[in-house]
C-alpha cells in the first residue's frame, strides 16, 4: 500500500475511513510477522510508512467527528467541556459583559443625581 495522504482522506466517509484503518492494521500485523521471521529490508522499512498511515487515518477520523460535534452544538447554551474554548483559567472565570454592566442601587442613584459634567 502506498503512502496515505490526509487531503485524500478528508473527503471519505466514516465507513471508508474505518475500512482503510482495518486494512492498514492488518498490513502492519503481517509486516511485524515478517520482521520476526527475518523478512527482507524493504518490508521492514514499510512498517514505519504503515504506522504513519494509521495515524493519519485516525487523525482525519477524529477531526471529522469533532467537526460534526461542533456543528451539532453550535448555537446551543451548553457544550461538552472538551468542545468549549480553552482560553486561560482567568479568562474563563472573568465576568461576562452583562455581569460587568450591572450596577448597584446606590450607584444608579448617584449617577442619576450627579451626572457627569461636560466642559467645553
């Protein structure tokens, strides 16, 4: 099997990706048997290519799954923790714009009775 390219995998369906993953895993198993039984160097060099191919298929598969989940939860009030934006701990705990805009009764009275003076 030749080298797997990620851009070719992106258009494939979930079933195609899983079938290709099974094929690559079977091929890796046969290559490992060949390694133990003292196969030719060309087969030994192919082990790395197949391993990287498996990684590419899994990466594309997981990325497509996450993209589907992001689309599903778009516009919803609550999201799973792993789909929320990471930011920093301080940013996640900061007040929202609505919370920042809240004013106490005392503050509202003070602003109403003593408006900011405008000078020329």
